[in-house]
C-alpha cells in the first residue's frame, strides 16, 4: 500500500507591500454581491494561496456575519488585519471599496449626463440573470462548507422559511440562530463544533500560512489598552469630518445630513446591503428627497454590476444628490457629486473598520471556546438560508419582470442557466461570466 503523498510546506510569509496588489485585484473583480465576494475570498486565500486555513477563515466569517455593515468587506479587513496588523486591515478594506467608488462616480456622471440608452439597457439585461446565478452558486459553495451536519442544515432551512416565506426581519433571525447555537452548544456540543464534522476536511488540506494551530500574533491578542486605542482613533476619525461639515454648512446642510444618516445606517442595520437598502430607500427617497424612486432603482442596477460591496449604491445616492443640488455651484456639479459620494462612503464604512480592529483580538481569543463558537456556527448556517432566499428574490424579479404570474423572460432564464453552467461545471472566473452575459444580453436585446 502506497504511503500518502506529503503535503507541501506552508507558503512563505509576505509583507504588506507584497499583498497590496492582491487586495487591489480583489477590489476590482469582486462581483456577485456578498455571497460571491465571500466565495472569491475563500477561493483565493484558502484554496489557492493557502494564506489562512478553512477553520480560521470560517471563524472570521462568523464574526463578520453578525456585524452591521457589508460582511465581505469586513471579512477582507479582518484577514488583512490578521496578516499585517492594523495597516493590513485598512489596506485590505479600503482597496475592497475604492475601485467601486471611483467606478460608480464615473457611471453616475454618465447616467445623469446622457441618460439611459439601448446599449446600457441591453448590457444590464444580461448582467442581472448572471448575478442571480452567481449568488445561488456562491450560496451552495458556502453551504457545503458551513453546513456540516443535519442540525445546521435545518437551521439554514429555518432561516430561509423565516425570511422568504414569513418575511421575518433579519436581526430576529440572527438572534434566534445565536440563541439556538448557545443552548445547543451546552446540550449537544458535537453538532455545533467549528472544526470539520460530517464531511469535513480536517487533516486533508495542505497547511496554511495561518493554520488551525498557528498561535495568534501579538497584535491579535486582546488587551484593554488596544481596544481603547482603536475606539479613540475611530471616534476621532468620525468627529473631525463631522465637525468640519457642521462648521462649513450647518447641521441642516445636505452633506451633514448625509453623514449623520449613513452613520445610523451603518450602525443600526444588519444583514449587509440587502437589509440596509429598504432603510436607505425610505430615507433618501421618501424623507430627504435626494433622488427619485426611479433613480434609486437605476442606482441599484448599477450597484449590482460593479465590483465591491452592494451597499456601494450609497455612493450613487450621494453623487446624484450632490450633482442635482449643485452643492458647489452650477459650474462644479461633477465635483459636488464626487464630494457627496465620498462623504457618504466614508461615514458608511468607517464603523466597519472600527468593528474589525476593535473586536478582532477578542474574536481570536474565542477561537477554541465552544461557548462563543457554537452561536457563531449557528448564525453562519442561518445566513446560508438567507443568501438562498436572496438568490430566489433576484430570480423572481429577473425572470418575471412584471411580477410572478406575468410574462416569463425566457432570455433571462437562458442566460442565467448558461452562467450557472459556466460557474459550476466549467469553473470560469466571475468576471468572465459577467462580461459574456453582458454581451449576450446586448445581443439579444438588439435582435428583439
């Protein structure tokens, strides 16, 4: 009997400068919403480069899932921080956002300057079904790794029923799953272990740079002083720009109100972009009238087709408000829109960095403590069901544009099927699938 081949050694440690271009690349190709982005991070960091082990990756993901804000961007920040201290987290998180910000500012200018065209409509007609396939495929990838036993599968099914059929609020689902995990961890701990369970892969994967048993580096160890330092810096970085906006324009100025509104959105909403968008719509469209309902829907379409977190649609909201209100005068409407988009992005994402840099050391200290890991494992299982429900939500609106029971869009269904085959069977990169589907949508719309 032949002996098993030895695993290759773990990869060599890299400096922050050596990983800079990697994080920029991730920011430029992170299509497919949070599910697709998390799957991309897993593929690149766990499977391909082996910078972090499966268990360490899932433990970080569990924490990001329970935070308000964009979980994929927070996960990138966490992994960058774990590898290269605070600056590593800042670089990883910022580069996850900046390409999308610049792209959305440019697209928002084109949108307002030239309006919609048949070309744009055709491209969007191909991209939307591709996004549906990407989200569903990513949910399957995550589910096969996180749902290791029948109890966790049942939790995923419960969350799908609660959100998709019963319209339960996402925070209530997270709270219920956490309570189930906490109680289950005391009564039946084997069902909530974060290590490999039924179908697990422990012991079969090559060692990673940050492996299961790699000790936490000094910067990832919890200290009260470290926590207070991060909180103080976070408070300063929020207070200084807010004070400047109040001094320059007053509390009722559009930029000041945007800063305050999107700070609340970042702190009070859970579940990522899908949960925060109704709150943003209500405030931006109905309360402040920064843009119209039709413009908001167009912004959502643009947000779905650009890399980066879906919550980056807030940059579109800011740009449209700054541009149409000519906040810097009639001769500088582009710069007014760009300034508003930047202000909105700063106050939306600043809390995410604080959550990771302040809470990361504590989360690392709980890695082998079932009292903490069992609720997080249960929450991750519930989030898989949430992502499936979101994929079905996308499918409903893409395949039945006039509502379920109306006309079925055969072209969209064919594009989505082709995208799923390309992703799952041929394992094509997301960016290639997006581009091909965009061209297919444009071609079909031109023939119609």
